[in-house]
C-alpha cells in the first residue's frame, strides 16, 4: 500500500494527556490497517511550548523517533533533553511525557506496539 501525505488523516488534540497546546497527529497508518501487533504509526508535531502529559503504557510499548526540533522527555522519572536523531522506548507499565523546549515545532514519529 502506498499512501501519499495528503491522504493521511490529521487529528488535532488540545492539552493531550494533560499537556499544553495543540498537538498535531498525522496518522500514517491506523490500527485497522496494520496487520501486525501495532496500533499506531504517526507523525507528531508539538508546537513551541507544547507538551504531551505523563501517561503509562500497559501491555504495549511506544517508540518516539525525533526528526527535528528540541525537547525534553520524562521517561519514568528520568528527564533528558532530546533532539533530531534521538529515540525513546517506553512500555511495560512505565510512563513518559514529552515537551517542546525549542524555538520551532518538535517533530517526531510515534509507533505503538502491542504485547502478545
């Protein structure tokens, strides 16, 4: 399947998971299109000053791969600065949060994989 960017569903979420600002989610492929053990593959854009609040991943894991911008991730209480090329893996009941600390949008891919 080939999907052009203009065919991807866009979703805007205000104060996602208790965060701040409007998060832009471009659904590359949705759960019902993925035949494997994934429930989401999306491009996430956090505006300047925006964030996704702390949340846990039970029976799944989430991978963030940062494409551009600067941010900070709280991964189960370990807080680190992130930039293009960095990645985060959270799952098994652990939680994370992400915020844009830069002067431009923070852009990253998010993939959620389900456990057996």
